């Protein structure tokens, strides 16, 4: 069964999430503190998606996200944010999260987000077992890895999906709406800003000068293109 970790210190909210994920067919691992979440992840290494609340006793959700990403680039991470915490959404994405869900959220929205991230975190096998080469990059679609000048670039699953999309469409301008559909799926409930924040994070990893990008370039008023 597909495993999801839920880190939420408020028992009523955690219970709501757990019930709905179980109804959707997931096995749920519960934690009410950041320290407990990290311990549970060490015990359950087959967890494929983690839902992390931000405001917690002890270490907060941002720090848990950073520690997870330091040792695991494949697990999907969704941050649970309050409607007033606009900067928390951006901060969560920049620390390595793949997505965020704003409280209060509906069961349908929550399960759709988890379903979409589960698919990208290994739920579906990559059909193409070859490599895409656009110097200085080599994207191995069988191992889902990226190298730049022979050096491995550590990517999250969302970052891999973005770079895969761009390298399959070199020179093609893609709108933010197209990128959202291709990477997050047509059933995604979120906002276009998630595209911009993830591309900003990806540029920090692949560009020689992220403030003057040459690979993922901006098409002003429209979207982005692979400019290599």
C-alpha cells in the first residue's frame, strides 16, 4: 500500500486528514512533532509523500523539509499553510517542498494533490529508458537523474518533471498555464505562482548565474523556454 506521512500537531486536523487519506486508499503514518516525523521517516523508508504543517512545537515544518531534502530528493513534500501565511508558501517551496495546501481545504483537494504527487514520486514508471542530451546537460529518463558537465544535480521529483518538460521542448515558449498542466496535471487546484517559485529554485541548481539565466529563460508576460 502507498504510504503517506502526516505531520500535524493539532489532533482534530490530523484526524481529518488521516481519515480522508485512508478512504482514498493510502496507508498513513502519523506524527505530531517534527522530531517524531523524522523518526517515523527513518523507520518507514517507503513513505512516498509527506504532508508537513509549518507551525509546530520544537523544530518547524520548514526545518523538517530541509532535513528530509538533505537525504531524500525523491519523496514528495506538501506543506500545510494557513491562508494568511503567503510568504510561508514561497519559503516552503524554496526549502524543497513540491506543493502546498492552504487551510481550510476540502478532502477532494487534498487527495488530488497527494494523488498527483504520488504519481510523480514513483507511482508511474518512465516509459522512455534513454537519455536526453542538451549540452552541458544529460537527462537520464530511466534513472530520472540530471548531470551537468558530468556532475550529478540533485533534483526533487517536481524539478525533474520541469527539466524533463523543457528538455523535450528546446526553444519552445511554454506558458505558465501549459507548465502547470504538464507538470502538476490538469486536475491541479493551485495557483500559477507555484510555477515561478519552482523555476526560481531550479535555476539556483542548474544556472551558472541564476540572476541572469541562460538555460531556463523568461518569456515576459507569457512564461518560460529552454534557451540552451
